[in-house]
């Protein structure tokens, strides 16, 4: 299998550069990093800073697989918020170009199943504008899976037919929140896949995706854990319900040969979990680095 292994460097809970160094130390080929705020935010990074960051990655021999440009809240569901969010997202695209990175991942909200829903039209227009800005710059906005079935996301993207839009497939989100088979999701979304998260988990009882993502939007992780902790659980890689061997075979059949970026949002010792995850993925894809 021709996959690269990445790490969402923020999972280490270290400053960005230290997290990227740690990803390299654990044997990752590349990384994803959060750039909405903090020292790597586009408003903070000068032209010289951007050049130095690119040099830092080159000297470390590690590749920026994706930038996390998730602006939080309710994504692009609310028309009155979208002009400012679209503008900030375009600045993150510019940052990706300067970093030599071709993928920006984001949650866009919960796509309604009914295309006549006003929220559907609002989200569609926002994504059209994002894709139109990203595509000529060689960047793809990758919508992260989780809030809706893969078939709904596929129909939304087909409806848009907008270059510059793709999918960041997170199999754990599908398993935990909507109880969907990630293998089937790959079959639905294959042509749009540009990045994946290597994350695992289990659903403890059925839940309402809009309620789950609404809790996250309104209160962040603390509210999500308080209100949803009995519904699902994120686990170390290989200990949840994601059928990893079948899932990776499905990615290969779909022609995906990009990054499996390890994400660990919980746990007392994320470094140990990520180290084991790198070993786990290497074994599955037949690498002996």
C-alpha cells in the first residue's frame, strides 16, 4: 500500500514547531497543523516567517500534508457570519500556498439532506466561493466527514461541481457519531478524497449528529464531553470500531495514495498513543521504516 503517515501535530499538546519536531521524531512523513489562531495564524505570519517555516520543514525533511483551517462555530450554516469566515478562509489558503501545502481541512457544518433547505443553499454558496478561490492556487478545501452520511456529502459535492473542494475522511467521526461504515464511505467519496485522518473510536449509543456538532459549536470540547460523553468514545488506533484492514484496502481501491494523518484528541499520554499508532499503520501498510 502506497500511503504516507502523518500526525496532526497539535495532538502532542506542544507549541507548533515542537509538535512538528515530535512528529518527525516518531517517524512521520508529514504533518497537519492548526493555523486558525496562535503563532501560525495568517494574520501573525509575515512573509519572512512563512519562508522560514518552509525552510524549517525542508531542513527537517517533513512535509506539510494539510493545514487545519476549521473556524469553529456552526461552520458555514449562518449566512450573516459567512463573509468574514470566507475572507479568513481565503487568507488560510494564501498561507497554505506560502507553506507549500495543497490541502486545507475544515468542518462546514451539518449539510441538510433536503437541498431546498435554506441552510443547504447558504452552505453551497459559501463552499462555491471557497473552492473558486482555492482551485487556481493549487489548494483543495477538504470537508471533514462526520456530521452527515457520506452519500449526503457526495451529493452536495456533485451538486457544486466546484474544483477546489474535496474530502478529508475521518473514519472515527463516521463510526462514533452516525454509526456509518467507513468502507462504504470510501466507496461513496472516493473521487473527492485528498486527505484522511487516522483516528479510531466506538459509538456507545445512537445519537443525533446535529445535536453533537451543535454542542461542539456552542461550547467547544468541554460542552461536547459534558453532554455527549455517554454517546461515543475516541480510542487509540486499532482499539475502536474502525475496520482498519478493510478500510485501507478500500482507500487503495479508490486510488487514494495520500496521507493517513494520526489524530488523537483525548487521552492522558498522546505521545505514547501516537507512537503506537505509527507502528500500527506501518504494520498494516507493510512499511518497515
